[in-house]
C-alpha cells in the first residue's frame, strides 16, 4: 500500500528553474518529478493527479490537492524559485528532492514597515514503475 500525503502545497513561480542543469539526471522519473512540481506550483492540480497511481488518484481528489496548496502558501508565502537537490534510489522506487524558495510580505517588528521575508522548504516526489515499465508518481509532499 502506498500512502500519498500532503503536509502543504505551493503558488505560481516567477523564476522557474531551467529544464536541466549540469549534474541533474535525464531519466523519465526525473522529468516526471519536475513536471509534477511545476504543475503544483502553477496550481494545475488536475495535472498533478494525472500520473498518480490509480489508488492515489482515488484517495486524493482535487480539493485535497488544492487544500495542500493553500496551506503551504498561507504558511510560507508565494514560491519564487526552485532547484533540484538530489535523487535517492531504492529497489522499486526513486525519490527526488527539490528546494523551493518562498517569499512573503510582512510588517517589520517595531517599525511596522513592509518587508520581504524568504523561507525555503524541501519537496519530495516518489516515483516508481508499473509492471509495464510506465513511470508513475507514488506520492509527493513537503518535508
């Protein structure tokens, strides 16, 4: 049984990372993990669900994905950039870890002036292959 869970979500990125940077893998799993991250950040929640395993598509409807997005943006702000960190390889699946930078505007203590605040969070995407060698998303979430 694979469990997909969300601790939070995201918003539109003003500076998307390039398609590939030096040292990043070029596997189908990597491409799919990047695609789901971009879709989630850009609020294309239906596309986020497209490559989920059938079991997780049933468990996590659009509302749950939207709620995760709302939670993370309420907590950390608007995503402004992201970068690939690493791949963890296991026998039957791979985990891709990304760093997302968020920006929020708040009031500075003491002066009350508006100020930009930045936070970073890790985002992981778990991929696997079906018996027909199709790459699927087994889960994704913020760490």
